[in-house]
C-alpha cells in the first residue's frame, strides 16, 4: 500500500465515522426518508 492509498483509506474511515454518528442521531421518519432516497439512487439494493 502506498502513501496515497493510506491517505484515501484514512479519509474514507473518517467519512464513515462521521456518517455513522449522524445517522445514529436521526429519528425514524428521517431514517426512512434517507433509506428510500438511497434505494431510489441505487446506493442500497434489496
């Protein structure tokens, strides 16, 4: 793994942690809205 890959991996981990924290704070209706939005954009496949 080169230095550039390591920087990208660290940035990705930071973004995932930030998103996880934000999602934990959402109410059920907000989570459902996010879920359906992500499905409609193809980010989640059921």
